């Protein structure tokens, strides 16, 4: 089988489209099942513990919004700039995120299992213990993120990049990677190194991974 051609862009190719007419600033909002919000800006709100399924947010800007331990399964976000969000231990399983930029997010333990992420950017976010199990991740960038013990088991990741991220203890077991640039990140991962098949790494990372790869392949390295 011929190898897939290298994509022209690794990571985000289109920024969020927030429109040209500006956003309406909303002072407060209540998250209820099936809520749809379009063309708004929210800032400084505490929505910790909110429970609502199938919420849709389109063309939104969120700044310093707190959604800790929120249960928003089936969440859909399209064209959003999200700065300083706090969503630790939230359950966003099955979410669909497209053209979303997270800046400085505190997302420790966030569940994005079975989610679909297209053209999403995470910059300087805390994603330690985040769950991406069986997620589909396409044209996504993680830059300067803490991703300690993040779980990517069974995820499908394509045309994406993880730059200057801490991936200590992250698990890519049975993940499917295609053109995923991890060069420059810490790769002291958990699980099998075979989960990195399809990744792009640099020579220093390869040296660090060599002992594990040798063990998994049953290679004995003889000194001298």
C-alpha cells in the first residue's frame, strides 16, 4: 500500500471565524439542554457544575469563564476564541469542536473521550490527565501545553502538531497517528512506544526512546 502523501499543513489551517459585525456581550447565561448561542461574548462567568446535553455555541468569545466539573456531553462549538477557561474535571464526552482556539485554559482531567476536534488550537493550556480516548483529532495544534498523563488510547490523530509540550506519562496505546509532529516535546510516555507509529520526532527524542523500542522489539544491546 502506498504511503499517504504529506498534508500541506500540520496543525490548524483556519482560525475561528467570528464574523465582521462584532459579538453581542451577554452578562449571564443559563446552560440548559439543547441551548443554542450564536454571535455572543461571555466573560467572568461561573458556571461550575453545569449539566446540559447537546449545547451548541457558534461564533463566540469566552473569557475567564469557569466550567469546572461541568457535564456537557454532546457539546458542539464552532468558531470560538476561548481564553482563560477553567474546565477541570469537566465531562465533554462526544463533543464536536471546529475552529476553536483555547488560550491559557485550565483543563486538567477534562473528558473529551470520543470527541471530534477539527482545526482546534490549544496554547499554553493545562491538559494533564485529560481524556482523549477514541477521539478523532484532525489538524489540531497543542503548543506549550502541560499534558502529563493525558490519555490518547485508541485516538485517531492526523495532520496535527504537539510543540514544546510535556507528554510525561501520556498514553498513546493503540492510537492511530498520521503525520503528527511531536518534535521538541517531552516524550517520556506511558504504555507502548508502538503507539507513536506515524509520529514525526527529532533525533534527540529518538535517542531517549531507543531503550524502550529495543525492549519492545526484543533487541538486546551489548555494551562494548
